[in-house]
């Protein structure tokens, strides 16, 4: 009588290779090593869509209402209602808009004011590098999504535990903030005459205050806090000596200065010393 043998189990690999399967498990794809049949649970807990929408709406509404302050400040600096609204529609980055109209109100050169606002707005390009990987937006939608890459949408998207939640947070925050910011900008520009002297109300500080409130929790390391502190000192310290808009450009030098000093203190990475 012929001896009965169990049929061989084919594993992924070279043709004809066989490996036994342990009870309750499956062979490893590369080495035939048994592993548990049940997959490991996802360590990142799912966040309900409703919770993401609620958080995004909170940020969008809170920041969007400050567009009223920008409208008033812009109209008070000499821009017309149309110019103010077009600036919000096309630029849509609050800190840069406040920097531009603030420099114009202080009597700065329009080109210098625009340059300061431009360099302040370049931070959104670095946000986009991170968000492009996180959101994986379809190619056709990227130009529209890029217009909403600002401090608030980035903060909400990065705080989410999954790509789906990040997309929802980014979209809801961007849509809410864009609609409210532009609507309140129009109201502020129209109501500037009724309010009177905008400097007396301190509305020009509303935008930077919101920006700092979002930035402060992100400054976790000593290097980040040092960079922010040095930027403040450069911006405020040079304000009495340089034309309006230029101190903002000078404050950008804080980042390379701190990184250079940090590199001098820590020295070259291990393994890169000169062998001679």
C-alpha cells in the first residue's frame, strides 16, 4: 500500500519551492515562516467625520471673521473697496495682506510693501510641499487646492490622524474661511467710514494676533522658539530705522542665522569628519 503524504504547499518564491504551514498560521511570503492569520490592528484610531467638520468649522469661522478687520484697515490705508476685495479674493493669505496694507498706510513704497508681503507669503509654498504628500489631491484639483494652502488649513490638516480626515479638514476649513474672509472683507471696507479712525480701534493688529495664536503652539523646540524670538527682535528693532516693509524682509534672516549658529555648536554629523 502506497504511503500517503500531505500535498505540498506552494509559497511565493521560486517555482517548485514548498514549505509546511503551521496550524493557525500562514507561511511568510519570502521565507515560509508561519505568521498569525489575523492582521495587526491599525494603531491610529479613526476620527469621526463629524468631529473633523466641527473642528474645521470652528477654525474657519473664528479666523474668517477677522476679514472685517482687514477690510477696515485696507480701506483706511487708502485702497478702494474694489482693490481691497480683489486683494482678498486673489491673494487670500491674511498675514501677507495685513503686511501689505500696513506698509502702505505707513507711507512705504508700493514695491517694497509688495516685496515684503510676497516673501511673507512664501511660507505657503513650504506648507504645500508637506500637504501634497498628505492629501494626494488629484492633478486637476491641485490649482484650486493650492489657493487654500494657508496657515489655518495646514494646521487643521496636519492635526488629523488619517488622509481622509486630513482631506475633510482641509476642504471644510478652506471653504469656510474663504467665504467668510471675503464676505467680511467687503463689509469691513464698506463700513470703514462709519468706524472712523482705525488706529484708535487697533484693528490692524487683529490679523497678526491670529497668526501668532496659530504659530505659538507649533514652536516646540528650542531652535524654533529662538528663531521666532530673533525674528521679532529684528522686525521691531529695525522698524524705526528702515522704510516700511523692509523690517519684515530683515526678520526673515532669523532662520539662516539660527541654523548657522546651531550648526556651529553641534558640529558636523558623525562620520563626516576629515580623516586626515
